[in-house]
C-alpha cells in the first residue's frame, strides 16, 4: 500500500478498519467506518451517516470517475462531515479533483510520490463551477 | 467575442504549467504510458499513425485575427505549415512533437487559447451556430450561453472521468446549424412569451449507434441551465456503462432507461441542485452577454447594384455570391463563407499563409473575427455587401474562393486511413476523386445543396450518418471498401441515412455518386433538394439505379 495523506500532511497508516458495504449492513453496528466500491451507491447508507465516522470510496481504476459523484453527493446532499477517503487506484493527477469533490484523506496507490502529492493537492487557483469547497467563480467575480 | 479576464487567463496559464509538468514526468518515466495517455488526451494530444495530433479548442468556433496569426505561427514553427479545421469547430495540428506541446500551449495561452478537454472522456468543446448573432432566423444569440457552458464544464472536477466523451451543442435559431439532435446534450434556445427558455435534448450521437436525441426538458429557465446540465452529467457519470466502450455514450443509457425514466432521474437529482449556489445570477449572464454585443455597423443600403446586378449571370463572382454568401440581419451586411474544400486538398486543411490572409481579410472586412463551421469551412460573419467584389478578388488570389459551399463537392471528411490509426479505409482520396469527377460548376450549382459526408470507420468523425449521401470505410477481408447510405440530414430536419446495399471499391465511388445524382435529376420537381426528392421517392429508385448495372 502507498502513503496516507490526511490534513494535508503525509501520515503513518492509521489502521482504520473499513467494513465492506455488505459487512456494514449485516453488522447492525452503525458507528463504524465503511468502504464503498464505485458501483455502490451512497444512498444505501444515507440513514446512518450521522454515526459513520469515515467512508472510503474505491477507485477500481484511475479512469473510473464514479466515486467523485458519490463523494459530492455525500457532502452536498447529505452534508456528511466525517472523513471521505480515496482508496484504490489513487494517483497524483486526480488529487485536486478529489479535493474539490469532498475527499479529505487519500491512500495513494503504490509508487505515487507523497511529497509531490502534497504539492499538487491544491490544484488550480479558482474553479468556474461550484465545488464542495468553493463557490462558483462567477459569485466571486460579481 | 469573449475576452479573458484575469481569472480566465490565470487558469489557462496554470493549465500550461500543469501539462508541462505531466509531460516532464512522462518523459522522466514517472508516469506510465497508460496514465499519460489519459492525461494528454484531456489536452487534445492523440498519438496517431505517423505522429502526434494536437486538437486546439475553438469555443463555438470563434477566432480573432490575432488568434489566427498565432495559429499560423504555430503551424509554421512547430508543425509543417498547415492546420486542419474539424467538424467540431476546432483546429488540429497533424505533426507536433510531443516534447514541444507545452511550448505550443504556452504560445496559445498568450492569445487566450488552449487545448483543454478537446479529447478524453470528459466534457468537450461546446459548439454552436456559425451565424450566431448575425442570422436573420435567430431567436437569441447562442454564444453567451455556450460560453457559460464552456466555463462551467472547464476542469469540472466531478466530470473529468466520465464513461465516455461528452459533447454539448447550443442553437438559438430556427434553422439548426449546430446539429443539436446528434449531440450528447443539445440545447435549443426559445422564446416563450418573450422570455428566454431552453429546450434540452439528451442522448443523441453518431458513432456506431446513431441516435436522434429526444427532448428531456422543456421550458427551462435560464438561471437553471447549469444546475440542470449538472444533474444530467451526474446521472450519466453514475449510471453510464463502463464495461464496454461502445456502449458507454449517454445515448445508450438514455435508450436503456427510456427517455422518460432518464428525465425523471435527472429531475430527482436536480431537486438537490436547483436554486443552490450554482444557479446563474443575472449579473453573470449580463457580464458574459456584454462580450457579444453587435459590432459598430455602418448605416448601409441593402441594395448594392454592383453586386445584385451580377447575381443573374453565371460569372465566377455571381456563382460565388449565390452559393457562399448568406443573408445578414443588418441591412447592407452579409456573411461570407470560405469553403476550405479546394479539389486536391484534404477538406478542412489550411496553410499558414492562408491563415494569415484570412486574419488580414477578417480585419479589413469583418471586424477582425471569423467563425469555424462544423462543415469545416470558415465564415466572415459581418462583411459590408458593397465590399464583396474586393473581398472576392483577394480570396481568389489566395485560393480561398471555392464557390461550392453546400454543394456536392463541399465534402465533410475525416482524416481517415492517411492519418488515423483506427481507420478501416482512407477517406481523403475518396473526397478528392469525387471532387475531380464533379468539376463542372454550372452542373453543381444546378444540382443544388447536397451534403456528402465521409468517415473512414464507424466512429463517424465525418458524420456519414447525417450526410445526404454518407460514405463509410469498411474492411472486407483486409481490403478497403466503402458502404454508401443516403437520406441523412444533420440540420433541423435531422434524419439518419439508410444503407443502400453492398459496399463498393474505392474507384467505384465517383460512379455511384453519379448514378445517385442522375436519379435525383430525373425525378426532382423544380428546384427540389436531393434530400427532399429522396424523402418523396424512398430508397428504391436509387438502389435500382446503382445496383442494376453491377448485377451481371
Ligand atoms: C485522427 C484521429 C482521430 C481519432 C483516433 C478519432 C477517434 C474517434 C472515435 C473513437 C470516435 C467515436 C467515439 C464514440 O462514439 O464514443 C470519434 C467520434 C468523433 N470524431 Fe473523431 N477521431 C479522430 C479525428 C477526428 C477529426 C479530425 C474530427 C473532425 C474533423 C473528428 C470528429 C469527430 C466527431 C464529430 C465525432 C463524434 C461522432 C459522435 O457523435 O459520436 N475526429 N472519433
Ligand atoms: S471516422 Fe474513423 S477513420 Fe475517420 S478519423 Fe474517426 S476514427 Fe479515424
């Protein structure tokens, strides 16, 4: 496994255990971390979000963009305030898009340079569109 | 046209740095070829048969003289002295060097240009009507809305890794010159009780499975345009197929869900977004609209004897005016089309010198702006009618006065087997053979409007499904063959062409076209267009004429 980035610093592995969606739903214990695959919908855990401390969203391949929508929905519709961690095929050039969509922890894929990741995480100075962390640029322009 | 402010400029500059860093990491071996492929595609860089190919964005086709000169410089300095206008109003370079692309981008950034999202599975360059702002049949200028969509879609963090590429077109006129019915999303601007409203189509497209898009939303209020588009994209990003790239376009999803269910899904998603911070403000709409005001027109007479008197005869000038010059809403002005379809030159190709000449002519006659059309031509949109003869003489000298706009020889054609690694067959030589056979201008003018569209494979870059005559390269036991279809249209009367029958060898194509045209001439009523005669007659007479002689 590659490095873990959280709070904009490189961290030691926190050994947080994420249950799969199936395990989570079966367990009956709601205050647990859970991970969803790209084809699993966040709507399935909507009722428990207040208790869930962290949700990991998996990128089966870096070119699979479904988890961005899952993250954006968690933050924007459900106002989820726990951690959203990117796991799987997480590479440097995706980090800024992940940040904009509400991810705040990143388990980098093998071989991705964590120092470089920190330098790239901010990305562009502005966003034309509304993102989880920014108002659309036109509101700033006004 | 839209001019960058400090924010737009900064983003484009930052993009140059970002792409330079990506290129450097690739060259240093830090990025795999697979990963870099996705990144460079999002910047319009393909690796093709012979060399990389760089697609430069021309949002809704608008270019200034300054930008044209920069393109001329780039083609001369970094390429082989010519560029190519594409069917999505963009410009393409055929021979750039991978290592020099960051420098090309830096040059482009100095004239407010870029190659952002011109390829890859993301939202592509938004296209529109080349006569926006000047067309007599216009309801509302589409360009401010296209620009708002451009900004919203640029670096959209959630939609950079879609199941497949995504193309949006906008039209604000009665006539549809933006092909909105064959785009992933088409936006039609309408007026309802004097108020601007949008009609949104989703799930159209060409490629392997051509589909005419259904309307999924009516009466959308302008301030909600972007949130509604966002809702569509989110539904597509989540549910579009990712297991098979030939089934990944939104058209397949809309069809599988049915347009009604798809529209409901979008509505349900939109509830969360509507009236949120992404709702457009009047201030922003006004800010963008200010860039598209009318130029300082002179007060001119609409009747210009020196031009009108020549229309009747078949002089070179008269033919050119009849075919290439279009009506304008301002009295005394016209729109002039430069058909980039000189016989013997690949459709859409333009040399560095021609780019500079176009830049000069635009400055002299058309307020320093041009538009690239999806038929791969160039339009000078605001020319005083009294200057037409002067302009024409100069275009003749520059070999830019082909009087064949919309005629049989104004062929839309993809790069095909000469350049493209996906091709089944060459397409440029087919276009040329047709142009050579039909070299009698009077005949062509008499024949009237007829679109021939050629694609080298079923990816349909040459829009063969919507050609009145469509030609598709197919592979038959390793040999290049061509399937011919007829009856397509990419305009407001959009329809998909029907396959005529078994395919032909390359050298048979001009004769096939001749036979199709002969059927038309034998049956047309009055000045009827090819497509209208076909719609009246059905496919059979054409089929018989073409295959009768082949069956021995
Ligand atoms: C030579 C390199 C090119 C390659 C490898 C290429 C590849 C492709 C592919 C694979 C598709 C189908 C995508 C799909 O259906 O999902 C496509 C569609 C398309 N291409 Fe190209 N293309 C090339 C050049 C061009 C050029 C030069 C133009 C413009 C003249 C163009 C215009 C288009 C258009 C308009 C479509 C959309 C058809 C649709 O709506 O599905 N392409 N291209
Ligand atoms: S239609 Fe096929 S051959 Fe032509 S450019 Fe597109 S992918 Fe290449």
